[in-house]
């Protein structure tokens, strides 16, 4: 007796099939046993099956085979950063502020007069 070829099921139709949970379980068993075969997988079905987000699958799909292999062997990340790494350099703003403060202290006539001016400002703000 010849065996029948496996039943072909379009993966796009899976979410729309009007089946009970028990019937879906039997369909799953048929797929696992080779009595049925899925074709035309959906993006969300594949993402759910492999346990990642849809955006991760899309990012991997954009890679050429050589880049995919580098991702598999941890030689590169799946998604490359678009922002270059920040290089911390001393900002001239701090130096400019310091120079302005020195100029203000000199303009007010020294540290004592600057402190008096700050105290007067504090008094005006509190009132």
C-alpha cells in the first residue's frame, strides 16, 4: 500500500482556521509526524517559533550570508550602532564660565564684594 503524500498547509491560513484546540493539537501532531507540511511561513510565526521579535528577524533578513555567519559566531552584533561612540573631551564651556566668573569677581572688586553681592541677591529673591 502506497503512502499518501503529506498534506500541505499554508502558514498564512493557520491563524484563521476555525478549529478547536483539540483539532489544532492534532494538526500540530500531524506536522511533527510528517503527515502534514507547512509552507509560506509568516514573519510573525517564524519569529514566535524561534523566540525573538519580528524586528530581530527583519534585521537578520537584511544581512548577507557572510554577515549572518559572523552574527552566529559572535564576531559582530546583529544590529550595528548608528551613533558613533562618544568621545569624552573637556568642554571649553567650563573654562569659559570660569574665565567669566574671574572677570565678574574682578569687576565687583574682589571676593568679599562678590559675596556681598550674592547675599544681597539672595535677600532680594527671598522677599
